[in-house]
């Protein structure tokens, strides 16, 4: 004989234990799935930290689901209804993660494409810059060639120091005491230079190695290609017809003259065309 009431009680205990075991197994399974997907999410999130835009709303929903699921699974008194809800949330959680992965893949593909475009663009810009640099160098060389071609050849360079006698007759002298005027002349020619206006600079260096300048308060300078900035005595502006022999003549009257050597230098385009000297006693 056996006690039926004892059997009923035992059966109830077994059923309760089986239900708890089942709930624990389901809970463990859900926790495992949740942990696995969270790990995937964390991995994916690491790759998409810098990505914004369309991922923001999906990420926000995922974090909300994570909090809801975590709260249910941490509840030791979770009911079947709670576990059912957790299962539904985890299903949505998985969908959202897959959705985020798809969005991330699209963004990664687009970023890769854009990086390729940017790389190609950078190559094209570099190629363009190289061409610009090459053209600039060619233009610089061409400009220098043109400038050199437009530089005149000077001949018959003459420097005279004279005195003026009665009747305005000029006589060349060799004594600083008798001198009262400097006269210089030279002939310029260029068979390539176009018909146009040109400038030449004349530098007269006195025996004390100072450049003769009539306006001491506002001295004039020009840029020499080999000597840097250089003071000059006068600038001659002239009209030139291509191929002609152009003779220039100019007169200067300094306040005084010094004994020693006077040197005249002629420059055009920053280049020395020649020089002449005159010695005074």
C-alpha cells in the first residue's frame, strides 16, 4: 500500500523542479545567445565607432534592447511570460544587429569606394601639380631665354671727362681740377628684340669707390642678376627698332671731381653689357 497524497506531493515537487530546471536551461541558453550577440555587437561597434548617420537610430534601438533583455535575465524571479518577452526581444535584438551589420557593410563599401576615388583624385592632383611645376620650370627657362635674347650687345663704349671752353666747345681733360662734365656714349644692337621701348642703367663709380648719384637724398637702385641690388647713376629710356644700331649719348655735371679712376658700367636686364674707364690726375 502507498500513500496517494504523498505521491501527489512528490509529483508536484518533481514538476516544480522540472519547470525550474527548464526555465534555468532556457535562461542559460538565452544568456549564452545574448552574450554571443553582444560580443558580435561590441566587435562590430569597434569597427564602426567613426561611422554616424543612418547607424545612429539602429544603435540606439540595440542599446535599448540590450538594457531590456539584461534586466529580464538578471531577474531571479523571472516568469515564463518574462522569458517569452526576453526571447522576443532577443529575436529583435538579432535582427537589429544584422541590420546594423548590413548598414555597416554598405558604409564600409562606400568608404572603400570613396577612398579609391580620393586616392585616384590625389594621384590626378599630384600629376597635375607635377605638370604645373614642369610648365612653370619651362616657362621660367623660356622667360630667361627671352630675357637673354632681348639683352642688347653694347659696343663703342666711351667715357670722357671734359671741360667747356668758350663757345661751348668741349675739350677732354685728364686733370680733376679742370674737369666740369662727364660725357659717355655707347651703341646698342639686338637683332632679336622686338621694336619697343627699353631701359639701360649706367653706373659710374668714382675714385673713392662710391657710385656717382646726383640725388643723394633719394638714391636709385636696380636688381643685378649677379651682384644683387645695385645703385646706379642714371637710367636711359629709349625707343628701339629691331635690328638697328642705337647710339646713346648722355652728359652729367657732378659738383666736383676726384683724382683717380672713374669706371662706367652699362646694365640691361640686370646683366652687364660692358664698361669703360677714365683716369684723372
